[in-house]
C-alpha cells in the first residue's frame, strides 16, 4: 500500500472519530498510534516513541511563550481592559451610522492585540458590546454578525497562538511572523468596518447612529487605553527589534496586563480564574500538540508528505492552482475542527509542497512567512462559516433573542470581505512581507 493510501486511511478514521465527538487531540493520537503499529508492527517501538515524543515536545523551551500569551489574554479578559478599548473606539466612531458596530470591530482588533485567542475575543467583546448594540436598536443580524467576524481578529492581530505554533513547526521566526500579520490584520479590520458601512448605507435602520462624544471624553478614553497600546508595542517591537526573545516579551506583556488588570479593579477571584483559564487552555493545546506529533510520526513513516510533495511537483499543476486547492481544503476542514488543530494537522503535509514550488520568485524565507499568514487568514474563516463557526455559536449564545440563522446571515457579508482579502494576499504577497522587509534587522 502506498504512503498516500495509508495516510488517506488514517485521515478517514480520524474524521470518523471526530464525527462521534472524540476530542481532536485524542483522535489524532489514536490514529497516529494505530498507523505507527501498522507500519512498524512493533509495540515496543511504539512505547519507546511515546516516551521520546512527549519529552521532545514538552521540553521545548519555545512552548513557554504559549501559556504566557494565554495568561496575558486572561488578565485582559478579567481585568476590564475590553471595556476601555470599546469606550475608546466608540468615542470616535459611535456617532456615525453603524458606528457602534464599527467600534465593536475596532475593539475586537485592539483586544486581539493583547489576547491571541479568537474565542476569548468574541466572548469578551460580545459581553461588552452587545448590550450597547441592542440599546441603540441595531438589527440582530448586524450586531451578532459584526461581533462574530470581529472575534476572528483575535488570532489575526498578533500576538497569535496559531502563529506561534506555525513558527515552531516550521522553524520560522516568531517576530517576523508577528510583524507580517500586522498589515493583513489592519486590512481585515478596515474591511469589516467597510462592510458595516455598506450595510447601513443599504439599510439605515440596521445600524442607527449613536450620540456624539465631547473631545474631553475622547481624550479621557484615549488616556485609559494608552497602557494597552503600549503593551502591544512593547511586545511586538521587543520581539522583532531583538530587545527580548518571544518568551521574555510574552512575560513582560503578561506582567503588564496583570498590573493593568489589578489597577482596573481585578480581585483575587479574577486572578484565580485567570490562572485556571490559562492552565486549562494550555493543557488542551499541549494535548493537541502531542496528538499531532503522534499522527505526524505515523505520516512520516508512511512517507505520505514526501510522496505528495513529489507528486504535486511533477504533476504539472500551476503553483497558484495548488495554493488555491490548499486554501479550499482549509475551508472544508474548518467545518469540523478548530484553528489550532488545522495548523498542527496540515502544516507538516502542505508546507513541503508549498516550499517546493515557485511563487513569483520569492525566497524560501519569504514564501514561508507568506504561506503562514495566508494559512492563518483562511483558518480564521472556519470560526465563522457554516455549519460550525464557533464564534457564531458563542455570540449567538450571548444574544439569546437572535435566531442562529440570523447570525449566520449576518456573517455572510463579512465572509465576502474575507474572500477579497485572501485574494489580495494571494496575488500580492508584499502585503504581508512589506513590514518584514522595511524593518529588516
């Protein structure tokens, strides 16, 4: 049996396990272990591999950055920083038609800059912004659609946990990936705001204007949010500028967010909840990492990634068509698994294929960074597109009076914005590489 056939069977069994609601980390681990046994026929070899696999993965110093970024986000969630961000953006945009929805999207982008999790961004900003959107009479579809789409900025705006995982898997620079994500993240935010503007121009009653805010109040809101902006700058510039490695920058960011949260009124319960939330999320991520490592070990033994890369290279298919096919696969995978699992599962397979093809004469490093940002952008779509769309379910759970179908209708215009942004990045890689080249160390 060929490596591609073995790999195909492993994937089919894994998807079947996920359909019966086996957690993704466990499903990957079981299929990887079964594939290893089939390919080697050695139980002792499997046990020895498990011992080495766990130690090699969990002793990786680079992984320390993940719980630190998660803790940073937990402090931001429990410390009231989301309210300061929403008040700041709303003070400048709230008086326009659709302005409260645009402020929600802007606040999601700001919160994503200190959180790194889309689900946390959607849940936190939903609690803050939904009451205001409903108070001013926004339609249910626009209010929930804007928040669900805005929540995806949690992983698009750095720091981003999936980007950290991508960097570790591909041995790429975390700082360069973070810098490369800034412009696409800003374009995503502006694109979502433009969608809101188009919707309210077409249906003015969907997003009434809020009250104007005096300049004194705008200045106060800016002062409140300034420390949050400084944390983002210190973390991103610190990593890319070489002042601190990613772990040190994440530790500084977590400490700063902790201090801001305490000053903002976080009590002992918030501190305990932040620690517990970080521990739970870290344990989940590390379980998925171990499952993915076991699965990728079996796939490596089957030689599926190498065979697939060689087949693609010799097939005569254009590199652009191959990339489009990869992106379509990501969109379908988004129906059944989360962003982290998709990155862990697919990068060992797709990365060698992409690196073996020529895209506009880009260097290997540029191609690696570009593909990472492109993959992240497509992965984020899985958080809002039917039938799963975890962000949609989170926002809909908060907006109990809005039918789920209305929320899914509400995200459709934002998905069109996503499609246009992905096409732009696909044909113009400089969008993601411009800051990396401009501030090259």
